[in-house]
């Protein structure tokens, strides 16, 4: 029987964490399940909630909010070092996992030994696809298409819409460059081989970076839409929209500089950096004109 560890990072969202955990424990799984909750120095009653309502979960209370990579790594480091799981699921606290979804993901990896990471079909509250759940890497070419708005203008173009693969049927199983850290199942052996999440990324981008490194080691990454998970996206970031937005664009810069800048024509590097900055300024301006409850990232 496969051993599955689910790692959930939480920061001040006890209201989201409770239904997420309840969905994981709603029915028995065919795999051995261990849930790890990492609390990133919440000031609400998140820690008390876990201790009172979900005592079977492993709880790690961080004294600081070190970001997404830092928090998840606290659990991943223990799980991998002590060989506590065969597969690890990173899961956002703003998700609800239907009965059978965990087994579906685990069984997919078991049936595809060359796949190191698999992600499900993520549905937003309105029933539409969370586009981040299947992506191509933001190469300089792909980044330019996005920054120039061509991906949005031509969503059915295999050339211009490569980042979010909007030209593909959402129900089409396919190999992808990356899935999203909101719900991604990774082999423990892959984590041991490739390493933990890069803590340069405070929030956003760390999942892309991890997938990039995993593919460098020769592993395939798959999108498996027969498994569905519900994602209340931006529920955590909207409370702190401005710093979250800054982290969003900082992640773009870090990823480009880490993986592409050295091999990219210098004027194109400059264009990409300028494009990211302009998009950030426009996004900040739009958010500052909105009431705080209407502000969002992206």
C-alpha cells in the first residue's frame, strides 16, 4: 500500500483550513494517509483549530512567516529525511478534495513510473478551469507573448497561448511543463533526488521552478483531468493583495534570472525586465484604485 503525505501550508485562514482538512478525512483512502499542517505564524485560531478538531494531523508551528517554500520545506525536510512517504501532495488550504481524488492521483503515479509529478483538474468556484493547473515554462518567447497580451488575444493559438495551454481541451490528459503548487503530487524519491523548494521564492513561482528542476532530471510531469479538486483561488492572498502582488512579480524576475537570463540575448532580457515592471506598476495602480475587498493578485 502506497504511503501518501499531504502537506498543507496555512497562514491566518482557519476558515479555509477547516473544510480543507475535513475533505481529506471525509472517507478512507486506499493508500496510507498522513496529513501535515504547517502554520506560518498565524495570529488567528488556526493552530487551536487543528489541535482541537484534527488531532490526527501532524502540526508544525513556525515562529515566523517565511513564505510558501520555507513553510512547506519544514514538513518536506522531515518527511524525506525520515522516509515517511512514497508520495507527497502539496495542497493549498483554499482547496476542497472530493472523495476518491487522493487515490486517483496516487494510482496515476503508480501506473506511470516515468512520471515524477501529476496534477489534477482544478476548478474555481464558478466551475471554470484554474488555468495555472497546466502550464508551459515562461521561456523568453512565451513570456513576451504574455507581456504583449498576445496570449489573451489568441487563446486558441498553439503558439501564442502556450503558457496556459488554453488551446487544449481541459479534459485532455497531457504531458506539461508544470502543474500548480496548490495541488501537485510528487514522488518522494524525486524530492530526494532534486531537492526541496527554492526559498528564494517567497510566494508564487516556486512550483514552476520545482517542475523545471524535476524535468531537468528526466522526469515527466502530467496533467490528469479525470481527477478533480476544487480551488477557491486567491482566497488567501486577497487579504494582503498589495504585498502578494509584489511577490507575484518578484517571482517572475527570479525565475527568468535563474533559468533564462544567462542564455538570452541581452536586449531581450531588458525588454522582459521592463515588461514585468510595467505590468507590476499597472497592476499596483489598478489595485490602489479599488476598495481593499476588491483587490486581487494577477
